[in-house]
C-alpha cells in the first residue's frame, strides 16, 4: 500500500498506528486510491451509504 501511495513503509505504519495522519498531497492520494472524497477521510460522521446513493443516482458508480 505504501508503494502505491508513493510513501515510505514507516509513514504508512505511523498512519495505521495513529501516530501520524496524512495531510496535503498524501491525503489527496489516499482518498484517490480508495475513490473517496477527502471529506470521508476527515469526518467521522461522513455518511458513506448516502455518498454511494448519490453516486449511483448520478450514474457515476
């Protein structure tokens, strides 16, 4: 996963362990990799089910 995102293993491990968080371009790349809006990664209350419904309604999923 780290290689796919263009980051070091140590950086990715620090994200997984909660010692650090992605920011800037790293955050964008992570969201892009999972095909999510950045808000989904930042907001604990992000409604993923609603997001999927909107994408389906738009025909983009």
